[in-house]
C-alpha cells in the first residue's frame, strides 16, 4: 500500500498541532518537520504534532549535527516517546 506524507517547515511550533490534525483528516499517513534556526525547534514541533492525531506518523527530517549532540537528541526523543 502506498503511503503519503507531507513535509512542513518554516512554521512556528504552535501551528503544528492544527496542521497535524488537518493532515490526518485529509488522509496523509506521515508528517515530517524540519528544524528552522531562529523560528522553531524540531523536538517542540514533533511533540506538538503528536499531541492529538491518532494514526499520523510524525518524524523529524532535519536535526543539524552542528547544534545537536547525538546523545542529547536521543534523550529528547526517548522522552517524547514515553509521553
């Protein structure tokens, strides 16, 4: 079965919950977000997007290695996963 996803970037984190609900309601299977320096952190965006949708898969497409230590990034995603 074909899966359909959408990528969102350049949006404030507070917009992600509504966009995730909309994406799920129109039939998207996946939502991908990217960190945007000076606008929105990827962990906050992923957390917001996961708050309400029931079957939408959410992923972080870009987490710049220059500012994200792999250990701390893993810790953040483990925390989001437990929530």
